[in-house]
C-alpha cells in the first residue's frame, strides 16, 4: 500500500539572520521529510500541504511577504 506524498515547504532558521528563509521541496514522503528537518546549524521545520495548489499559494504568499523561497 502506497502512502500519499505531501508537498513540503521548509522554514530555515539561522541565528545569524534576522528573518528565516524557505526551501520548497515539492512532493516528499513523510520519511524523507523527517530526514530533511535535520540540519547542522539552526533549525529546519517542514510544513506539509495536501494539494499542489495549496503549496503554490503558500510559496506566493511567502514571496509577497518578502521572504526568500528557493
């Protein structure tokens, strides 16, 4: 049985920067998403979206709010 993959956006916090930046990962399994949350410095928190439309809308909102999304 295959599990549904969600669309993920990661919020990267770095104590040396004033505001976080974001990484758009696209579709990932829950297992892959957990692996991507580990980072050597700072924090990485992933948020999952059920549909590609929700995912793309959030990316546009972040960019409109002045955040960097890669």
